C-alpha cells in the first residue's frame, strides 16, 4: 500500500493522463493497459485472500475488498498535493491503518 501511494504520487500526472486518455489509445494498446490493471487487481485480491486463509484478515469478500482498496489508493490523485498539510508519508501511514486494520480487519497485535 505504501509503495502504491508513493509511486502514484511520484507519477501523478502520468496516472491522470492515463486515466482520462485511455479511450484514445488504439484497441491493442488499450488491451495491454487493461491487462496490466487486471493483473494488478488480481494480485491485490490474492494477497487479501491469503490473509483471509491465514486468519489475518476478517474481510468477508476478497474481490470487493481489493476493488475498495485500489479505489481508495488511486483516489489520492484527486486531492493530494505535495506541500499540503500532510506529507505522502503521513497519508501512507493513515491509509495503512485504515486499510489493514479497519477495512481488512487485521488485529493491531501484528
């Protein structure tokens, strides 16, 4: 989660352009981008599923949780700017707390 936020912040312009201009790509290039997105989403879901199996996470639905988390992470491109009240590290610390302990249901003893 932390790496995702830091990377997204570092590449914010590219992310926003990619998000809004996806339809402008050729069908072949759009397929490549969409395949990468699906693969990433699947990896997030797999991590959550593994946490559910091990008992670390209590979330009831790994697929829905993976969508919620990636939307939450990607959403910072709409509001976060360097030089604001919070640093990207502050946001990452809080997002990890929210996601891992609140959304996924991990205990604080880990």
